[in-house]
C-alpha cells in the first residue's frame, strides 16, 4: 500500500487521528483514575485533553471554513475550561460542559465521516472506527455531567459513594457511560431524572447499532475495493 506523502493533508490526517486515539486513551483510562486517587492534579488531565483537541484540529487541517469553525469552537472551549478550573462555579461548569459537548460532537462527526467514506480499507480507517466509538462514550459522559450539574439528583450513586469533586464525578460518569454504551449494565449507578434516562436509552441503542453498522460498512467497502493483488 502506498504511504501518504510526508506533510500532505492525508499525512496530517493520519497522524492527527492516531494522536487523538492515544491522548484519549491516556486521559480516560490513565489520567482520570489517577486524578480520582489524588495521584495527579486536574491540570495534568486538562493538558492531555487539550492535546486531544489540538490533534483533532490537526487531523481536520486543510478543510477550509470547516477547520476554522472547529478550531474556533475548540479554542473557546479550552479558554472556558481553564477559566473554570481557576474560577470554579456552577455557571462556568455549565458553559464548560456545553462547549465541550459541541466540540466533541464536531470532532466525532468528522471521524465518523472519515471512517465511513467510500474508499479502500486501511489501518487508519480502523483506528478511526475505534476512535469514534470511544468519542461517543466520552460525549455521552459530558452530556451526563451537564445534566448532573443542572439537576444534582439526576443520578443515583451507590450509598458508599462520596463525590470528591469534579474529577471523581467525571470518572464515575465515564465509567457509567461506557458501561451503558457496551450494554454491560452493572446497575451500581442509575439515572433517575427523565432526561438522564432518555440519554441512557439512546446511548445503549447506539452502543448496539454502531459495531454492527461499522462492521457491515467495512466489509462492504473491502468487497467493493479489494487490494490490487486480488483484482482479476
């Protein structure tokens, strides 16, 4: 397979998507647990998340006004995010989560369009599919946090659960989001507020449909665009 020319648009896209996947996994599966245990500061997780969004902009480079709009939203979100960490308040948290949800939606849409576009299957496309799935889980986590911030009794946590701040809440709702997305459903955290329940239902449906649609799409593209050596 021919590799993309160094520093071409495709080269930046592949590097950006790979970096997004790495930073996302580090933030969710390493940074947040360590922050919850008090072993790293929220600033460290914030820096990793900043790199995640910067990688997303890099992956979208060269798309004209679309890149400009996404970069502007991400920049505004990052400014509000850091201000909310310096001057914590309920209002700042609502703005932070709302802008974060919009930024994640834009990046997820871009990754999904890249993954499902009509072209030959590559490792980059497979990484994009995995990245989109994790981004969906993170997006729902942010939506749950927004609902919990607006309605503090939206979720019922275990009796032994004592929230220790935004880091603990983020970690718990990341856990709940991915448990719902994969339809594991341990039942230790349950939505109580009607809108929170609706979000959980939609996420569970997406979690069931996305892998099936992704596999079907990749198989159909592979059959329609076989490697050069397999064509007759």
